């Protein structure tokens, strides 16, 4: 359907003629496309995910700084998932936001930069974001302690989420494929129509 709209737009702009009309029309189409899809989804933290239960809290000390950037007018969400209530070691840390003007690849850059110099990222990969589209990347994060934690980030025009797969942390190299699959599964439960 998007290809058809692009073709129709090209015909209209060609009929109007001139390079100026073409430039203005292209910018207008891009802006309309971004606005049209902005904030069509919201984030709802699942009450249970893969057998894990959340401890919700904005002040959760295990949520790393820099992973909760939300554009003006957006709403942030945070949860740390455990196997059981009171368990000391988290398995997943989820932090993100919805509403406002997100992008996909550009917003991922913002999140990676927001992690700052306190962490080292390696093995960053582009991943399939799943049926909701947008963009998703995963990497290994080291906070200087020689422990590598898989981290996956997805973003589209409605929302952005960072997921730390803490339960898969290791002193060595970790395969990112299972973490990417977990992020896609979490996204299908978490990102819902407004």
C-alpha cells in the first residue's frame, strides 16, 4: 500500500511541475508519514512474561541511567522482572517510553549514546524487529566488571524500549540471538494499540 501511495504522490508532483514542487511535496509526504504513525501504540508492561513477574518502579536502582530517554510529551515505563517475588537477582530489566516523536534508527542512536562512557558495547547487531516494524539492535554491554549482559533496543514512531537480559549475563561471549527473540516476544505483549 505504501508503494501505491508513493506512486500516486509522484504523479501529483509531476503534474504540478518544477523542482520546488517536488522538494516541498517530498518533505510534506515524509512529515505526514511520520506524524500519521506517531503515538499509535502504547506500552503496557505484562503482569507476567516467560514465567517472570515484575517489580515496577521508577526508582528501581537496577535501571541503568540513559535508557529512559523519552521525547517531550512522552510517558516512560520501567520494570524489573524476577523469577519469584523477593528474589535478589533480576532476570530482565525493561525501560522505555511511548508517545511523543520517536523515530527508529535515529532514536536507537540516542539510546546507545545515552548509556554514556560508563559502559562498553560490543557485538552490536541489527535484528529483525518483528511484525510491528521499526528497528531493533542488540549488543553486549560491559560495565567495566568483565560481565557481559545482552541488551536489546527497539524503536518505532510510537515507542522505544531497552531490555537488559540480565539472566543471560556471562563472563564470556554471549549469543545475542536468544535475547533478540526474547525482545521480540516481549514487544508483541508490551506494545499495544492506543
